[in-house]
C-alpha cells in the first residue's frame, strides 16, 4: 500500500492542475460565502436568517472544482493510457483505488479547511456585531457546521472519484457528477408534490449533505444535519464500492 500511496502523491504534486483546482476551491468558496453573508438583513439584535449557513454557502460553488479534481485523478490516466502502467506497478487494483482515495482526501483536507475557515472569517467581517458572534467556532452548532462542511467536500471528492473510475471518461464523469450536485437539487425544488420534494431532498447527495450547515430551525429541515451527511457518505461508499468492483472485473 505504501508504494501505491507514494506513487499517487508523486502524480498529484508534479502536475500543476491539482494545485490550481485546490486554490480555486478555497477562493471560490470564500468569495461566494462573503457575498451571501453581505446581503443578509441584519440589525443590532440579529440577522434575518441562519448566518452560519449563509456564510458557508460558498461550499456549493467550491464543490465543483473538488469534483473536477477527483475525476481527473483517475480519468486522466485512462485518457493517457497511464492506467496500464499504474496497474502493472500495483497489480492489486483495490489498493490502487484506495491509494487514490487516501491521497485525494489528504491533499483536499487542508484546502477544504482553509475554504471553510475563510468563509466563516468573511462572514464575520461582513456582518455587524453582535450578529457575527454566531460565526465563532466556540459556538457548538457553528463548529458542527464547519467540520461537517469539510467532511462534505471530502465525501463529494470520493463520490466523484468512484464515478470517474466506473465511467473512465473525463467529460462524461464530470457531467454526471455536476448533474448530481446541481441539477438534481433544482429538479427537487421544482417538484410540485411536497412529499416527493421532501423525499428527494432527503436522498440527494447535495441537499441532504448540506443540511449539516444548518444551525437554526432544525425541526423544519427535511433531514437532520448528521443524518444528511450520512446520506452523502452512503452515496460515496456506493460509488467507491461500485468502482472497486468494476476496476477488478474490467481491463484498463
């Protein structure tokens, strides 16, 4: 396993694409979060809305470069034919996939943490006192939302890696992942039947997973915060399990 991890780390750090995608994740997340926080209607008594969730809204944009990075981590090798070299060097295909997942999570975790921390800092700067105090990490619900947002981005990366491994084509994989992240929530919001709308919000990886960011009116949510993140984790686990099976059965 160690040689596989070293090989994947070498691949990621020796090409410029991953670094730019990680920087884009942090910058895009913090920028959109600052914009969302700045438009909240606030008074000295407080703000109209969930300030933590608004300040973390940038995660919805930052997940896009995360997904692209994860897809390219495997599909780029299929496109160049380098996957044959990888599987020759490490014949245990499950070890190859596991090494890619661990390495991807390892390089993404600091960027995701920086993105979420930057978002909360931007929210504190944009909001008047004392409303900005709700964004302190000493506030339990805010800490849960921050940690959960980092975990959410990691899960989206693993979901994207699993899909890309099974599909093998970069453009198709990116299209599938972005549809899951952005099109499915729009479809859910457009459904007229409240029952089906709520069901989709409870089972879609984005709408369920982002419930972790809510800190107010939790009883009105379609799904509780940690259960929602669990749904996203189930999507990621299923995608990686499918990818491992397909990788084992199929020639590169």
